[in-house]
C-alpha cells in the first residue's frame, strides 16, 4: 500500500517490532556486559546496530510501504558517506603512523 | 495538478528552453504529501551532519597515540555495591526505544481517527523524551563534576574523548529536546481537534518520522561511542 491516503497497518506489526527492538537492544548491551573483545565484539555491535536501524526505518518510519521514488531518493545518498568514512579511515591510519614515527618517545 | 506546465505537453523543445521545460515543469516526483517528503529530505541532511560528527570522532580516536578511555568503565554505575557497566546508557537506550514504540502507535491511532489515544500516546512519548534528557543531564554532571572530563582533556586518557562526547551527545540531546517541543505542539493541536476538522492526521506521522530519526541516531551513537 502506498500513496497519499496515509499509512494504515495492523497494530500487531508495531508491537512485534517494538519487542524485537527491545530484544536487540538487550543483546547489544549484552555484548558489553559479557565483555566480549576484538573482532567478535565489533562484529556483534555492527550486526545488532544494522538490524535495529533497519527495523526502525523499514517499519516504524514506513519505508517498506513508500514508493520507490521516495525510498531511493532518501536511501541512496547516504551511500556516499561510506566512501567518506573509508577515505577518512585511510587518512587516520596514515596520521597515526606519522605520529608514531615522529612523536614516539 | 497537471503533468507539465507547457500548453502542449507533447511539444518537446530543444536546448536551454528544453532543459528548463524538463526540469522546471510542474511534474510530481513524490506521490506523498509535501510535508512528509520535506521531512525526509531534512532527515537526510541531518544524517550527513551526524555522520560528520561520528566520522570526526572515528578519526581522532584512530589517530591518537594515547589510550582511549574505556566507555564501559567511564559510564559504569554502582548499584547496591555491584559494579554494573554502562547501566545508565542501557536504561536511556530502552527509554528511547519505548518512546519510539509509543510514537509508532500514536501514528497508527491517528489514521484510525482516535483522538484521545493519539494525545495520550504522544504525551507519553514526550515524557519519555524528557526523562531521556534528564538522564543525560545527570550523566553530563557526573562526568564533569566527579570524573573531571573537559572538552580539552580528562584524567582517564586521550584528550579528544571529552570533545567528541560533548559534541555528539550534546547535539543529539538538543535534537531530543527539540523533538519534545515539536511533539508537544502537535499533541496540543490533536487535542484541540485541528486534525479532526481537516480530516487529515498526516502531521502526526511527520512528527513521528522526526522522533524515530532521533531514536535511529541514538542506535549509531550507542554502537560507536558507548560500545565500541
């Protein structure tokens, strides 16, 4: 369903997503509580983060039911941010390297 | 609304005139209310702002040669003598998730034209928002007064910790505060019956988009600043 007549969906779907977000938040807090470290920690953090963000956008913000012209106009521009983040992390590695070389005691 | 502004739609002109015809013609790209489309575009711009903050945080954290303070320890609370890591932040996360849930229900009841339920749920959402900001104020006070964190340094490690923390959570807190005011205004208009008269509860959904976005940003801050 889409269009200007508004978004009407069964309440059940909101309650399920709400519960799911609670579970995912508990799990991501669990990552810290259990003190996982290294790759396992970072992977779990990212997985739970992406799932939570995805459900909020898709269901609570109704993106699933919007027309493609709107979803694509909103969801594709942030992809350039991934390029930006990649560039900045490459640069950060370089800066860290030079700092180690020149500032090391 | 007609598909095109020219008198004869089939007549396609060339050159600059054709360019203006194609781009400035009265065509509708988004089959959604203009308020909703504009709110989405605003949220897109806000996404870029928060990404810039989080990216600069990533950069200072990656480049510093001094160890980064452990957020799990910095934000730990002691309850009944038990040391619980990140407790306050976890509570704040659950509060914001709850407020997102009540807001989604408010939007739903709006389209069912259930005025009372919308007002109650929106007031509940705003109250969750207020308690979130209150906890944030407590957290800031604890960090500034007890832990001695300043934007230019702190006793626990890398000096950039304070600047990143105050900038990112401060900007998010302002968004929550602004959202509480925004929700209160819309809730008041719902209560007054404005949308029953116009027969259109779209304004509630648009306010809901903003509120869910604030929750969405917190998901990323929680992951990258507090958990990483």
